[in-house]
C-alpha cells in the first residue's frame, strides 16, 4: 500500500491528540525541572472553568524521545526501516562515542563542532558559505541539514557558533510535541532508606536511616499532543520527494513512540488510546506497518539530496589534547 498524503496538500498544520492512561494503577511521575520540580499550572476545561494542570513531558524532552525511536540500541545503528538516512557519527580513537541523532543538540553537539579536528566544521562552513552577512538563507540551511541529518530539520537546530553566520543559524521545530494532564491531584508519599546495622550513622556518606519525601500525580485526563508544521516544511523548498520523506518520517516517529516509547520514567508508563486527528478533518494517520514498508522507497527517492557516504564521520579530539 502506497502512502496517500494528498489530503495534507495546502494544509498548514497536522494536529494530533492521543489520550493516555497509566499502564497500572492511577499514579504517574511527571518530568521535573531544576529548582522548580513538577510544572503545575492553571488551565481550563471545556467550559472555560479553571482547573489544575500539569506538564507531564516537555517539548524538548519529547523531541529527544521522538528521535530515540529511530535508533536501535541493541545493534548500535538506525532501525531497519530507516537504513540509509543520513547522520553524523562521532568517534574518539577507535571507539564510536555518539552521533547527531542521539545528541540533544543534534549537529550543534560539542562533540561535533568543538573538536580539535575541524574537518566537518570546515565542511559545514563551506556548505553554508555566503550567510555571514545579510539575511540568513533559510532554504540553504534546510538543504544542508537535509544532506547531513534530516532529523535536525524536523526537530529544530541552533548552530550557536559565531564562525557560522555569526551564530544566527537556527530553525524552529517542524515536528513538536508535549504531554499534559488536567484535573490533577497530588499524591504525597515517602519512605525510609533503612540501615539496620547503624541507624544513626553518617548520612552524608550513605550510612544511617534516611527518610525521604515523594510526590506523584493522578489525573483523569492525560493527553499527548503532536503538531506537524506543514507550511514551514514547504517553505524550505526542498522538493516533493524530500517533503514526502520528512512527512512520513514524522508520522513514523509518532506511531513508533505511541507503540513502544511510552515508558517515560520508572514510575511513568502509559498506554495510548485512540488517535484523534484534529486537523485537517478526514485525514487518517497511516499505520506503523504501512509507514515502515514505505520509508525505504521514500529514502531512495530523496537520496540525491543526501551526503555520500550517508554517515558522515567526525573524529573527536578534545581541544588542548594531542
């Protein structure tokens, strides 16, 4: 079955909502932020009445999770459906240490751009030549990202290096996502780390009894939201083959995450309900099987835009170290 994406033509957004519920029980652990903890806020129900809400998973965390579904940790490579998708691989000596798919800042990773070996940095600078002054050519930036790492094109990039157009090279996310809960209730609990041998021992060194406090949450409405900015994607002028690939790749990430990526933390594991497409009306999200079978052909169709070889090798050498 070939993918039919024609109903997305001329549509500015693809908006998807998916209800979630804990796999077991009713409690779940949200994401936490330094010096803040859980992100609670006042939202509104369908009647406009204020309700207690909670950010279960942030946009930046979801971007990392949607990239993670592309990687097979057991094999140390892309999942089978995405073999041939370009990315940048970093080695230190004879050991592969990371790549642009696993790095939170993608191509802006210090392992890629801060190495003493500047081969790839200089190549990137040459590919982006002419952007030092004047308005940034977003289309050129998009073509370069498509060449070396299409994932960075979907999830956004900020190349914060003054040597690269004065640090002005950035693109917002084409695919964004977050998870929220409404009508939340705090579940306070705790416990004690017991030391039966020396309960009064030095707790700063791990001895003694150590009591602790814990907060989880419960909520009747937990929803995952996905937003694919089709207008932004078309604005890059990458051509139909590349656009079809990137749309299918985004849908594959969503499907794969909902199928097997919903264990967000030890105490935060969800099941997904029925997928609801809010916009455009009438669009049916392709199945994971259909996307998996079509992606190799879409990759082949867009291959002329990719780097050769597809995996760009970077040798990481810490600055100041021979």
